[in-house]
């Protein structure tokens, strides 16, 4: 399916209004917020929403002067009990684009439909390898020689959706999981802001599974 009008939709916004959803530490949120503060994200982060009132991401948001919200998440661990207050909070703030950054709950049809091709996620593996929880550990235990991180559009399947950007990381001989995890986060913090900026400022289309940028070098894999 070609969706040419959608790339126009993002690019025609003078400065897309962005919300980030995070459940925990928020280091990826911080990388995005720092890029925004430097005028280098291609849009403005207007809110950080968390399902976890203890999330350190909330504190990071306050430090950046970004509104930090905790809409009710409900009693289920892996999904929001009611997405309506979340969607209402995003509507009230006229959010155009939503970025998931360590958000630990699945989103469902109404949310996905409202932000179709406006909802991005970062995952710490080279998808489609190692979707789901503990992706860094999965790859480490598997003994892969190369892993990496992926920024992708979110669809109604776990860690699926057209790939926007990936960064490869070579795993050192006998490298400890802790060190690989640290290097993965460094790679993520570079990749996510870059990928968001490109997504928001360059023309693109979706053709089947593939998100295609119109500019040169669109499908290169960078090495961290
Ligand atoms: C990151 O590794 C991200 O890829 C995954 O969850 C982790 C979140 O880390 N989805 P942080 O909260 O951004 O520090």
C-alpha cells in the first residue's frame, strides 16, 4: 500500500507536536528531550506520559520542563485497562506523533488507528530477530555476533511494523551482558533522535512492509 499523503501529513506540520510514552528509567526519553532542546528533533515534545507513577522518566521530564502525566493505567500488567484517558490527554495537547520509549504495555485498535503511521517505537534488537522482552539478553544467550537496535512504526503485532532505522552493534568475543547492554543503550540514544528527525523532516512512503525515504542513502545500516 502506498501512503504518499501520509508523509505529506507529517512534513506539512510546521513543528509536529510529540508525546513520549515511557514506563521506567527513561534514558531514551532523555535522549529525545535533549535533541528537542537542541532544536534537533524535527518536532516539539509537549508531554511525557507514564503508566508507572514511580518511573524515573517523569523526573527527567520535569527537569526538561516537559509536562509529565500519569493517566490511569488500570489493573492489567501488559495493557492499559482503558485507553480513553490516554487518548483524551493526547487530544487535549493536540499531539501529532507518539513515541514509545520503554513503554511496557501493548496498545490496541483505537489507539493504533488514531495514530496510524504516527506511532514509533525503539526496540533493542535487529528486528525481526528477538522481539519481546529481554531482547538484549535473548541475543546474548543466543550467541549472536551482531545485534543492534531498531526504530519502527507500531502496528498491531509485537515489535512489528515497517522499519525506519537500524543500528548494528558487533558483539565482542565473550562480551559480558552488562557491557553489551550499556553499548546498546548508547546506540539507542544516538539512533532514536536521528530516526525521529528523519521521519519528521524527510519525505517517505510505506510500500508493503517497507518504509521508503525519498532521499539518498535511505536504507543504509549504520554501525555503532
Ligand atoms: C530500551 O532498551 C528500549 O529499547 C526498550 O526499553 C528500554 C527502555 O530504556 N523498549 P529507557 O527507559 O529508555 O532507559
